[in-house]
C-alpha cells in the first residue's frame, strides 16, 4: 500500500512539474528529469514517514505487524500491544518490521 502511495505521489509531482508547458520542458528535459526524480524521492520519503497506521507490536520479539497479519494473530495477550502512529516512530522505539506482512 505504501509503495502504491509513493508511486502515485511521484507521478503527481512529475505531472505538476511538467505542466509548465511543452516548450519549456523540452528545452531542459534532461536536466529537469534528473532533478524531478531526486525531488520526487525526497518528497515521497517525507510524506510516507508522516503517514500514521495501526500496528500490532510484539513486546517479546520486538517485531511490529499490520493488524491483518497472520503472525500478529498468534501473539499472546501478554506480549501484544496495539499502536497507532508512524512507521518511523515504531522503528525508533526499537521494533523491526515483520518479514511476512512488511509494514
């Protein structure tokens, strides 16, 4: 889901930058494309790090999961914690992403 959002944001940014008019974009096409990719990557990273989601934390294994993950459903109540926030915030608390659901 995050990859799809990143691709859509990158596409939207590229379209808005090149909406300046055909002649202007053609004259500086090579330079503009290089800059656009760098700017798009930076913008997409900033936006995706601000997206808040629901996660299930395993306080024993220090893994975090999407609530729909098969592995998350197996976590015992004593090791299970629900969390709503950004992916970066969970990682900064020492948790690693689940290898199955890849949150």
